[in-house]
């Protein structure tokens, strides 16, 4: 069976994915924003192997999540599911765009990367200038555009 890390596994699609994969016998590692949400996730997915906590809106926490994931070894798959929409534009960029990119760069390269996203990314207009100069102009749709980092 596969070893799989799922970000944002405390609720929603992340929790449903983790639950289904754990029930199929896969070794699932959950990610949650904080210890309270981690305990909640573990209660709802008792077959999960481990829970890693870290707030993906904080760069130091992103690095911590990557470090904890690397301690557990190389994953067969990483599902980048964590996402936010009712936060500041800067928070959206950090969680929805920067975190999956940094985690992908910092973790041991898995066999498969999966990026879950809302179909609202179809209305997004990625503008790197806004990401570096005026993040207040970034919308949820813009922040959901994922980067392909196969050639790292």
C-alpha cells in the first residue's frame, strides 16, 4: 500500500480523502493547521499513521511541516489539499499558492503530487507582479492557480 501525506486533512475534501485512503489500507499522514484541529482529524480518521501540525499561512510553519514530513520518509503521494478563502489576500496567497510550492520544494520528492483546487481557478488571472508588489489585488480564484514543479 502507498504512503500518502494530505494537507488540510482536518475537514472537507482532505478529511474525506484521508478517510477513504486509510480504509483502503494506505498509510495516511494527516496535516492540520494546529494541535486542536490535529486531534479532531485523528478522531475522525483513527487509522491515520501520524498527524503533522503547522499553519500554512506562516513560512516558518511551512518549513516545520516539510521537516516533519521528511522525518517520516519519502511519500508515494502528497495531496496538496489545504486551502482558504475567507482570509486576507496575503493569507490566501500563502496557504493556496506559496505553501504547496514550498512544501513541494522542501520535502523528499514523492512519486506523485496531487493538487486539489476549486474550479474557481478558471476565473483566476495569475499576475506575479501582484504577488510581489500588491498582494491586496489577489482574489481567491487567482490564489488557486497551482504551479507544476516536476523539474525541480
